[in-house]
C-alpha cells in the first residue's frame, strides 16, 4: 500500500498506472508484500533510467521551506537526518 510513498520519497512522480505496473513487477503473490531484494534491482533500474518524471522543483522547495522552522533558508544536516529517520 505504501509503494507510492516510497517511490515518491526517492524523487519520482509516477502516475497511478505506472505505480500499478511497478507493483506488478515487485509484489510477492499472493501475500501482497514486497521483498527488498526484489524491489532494489527494479527501483535501481527505474532511477538510473529516469523512468518517471521528477518531483517538480517548486514542490521540493515548498517541502524544505516547511522544514525550515527558523525561516533562515537552510536546515542543518542533523535536522535533515532527524526528519528522514524520525518524522
């Protein structure tokens, strides 16, 4: 169920049809689970081939602006690590 969130977190912006196609390549039948060892090679190819449109720059900028609590135009490495691993 989270495949779209995972793929989007890698900077891709696939359509729903593209997500369903990707899911058909990596999903374990009949469990509905995706094993990392099956996902990694498929997603690596997707990223290297630039198969999906990238997330628009303004969307990324807005995301970083939301994380910039002090409105100073940057976030620290520590903040970024915290957001990526805890939030």
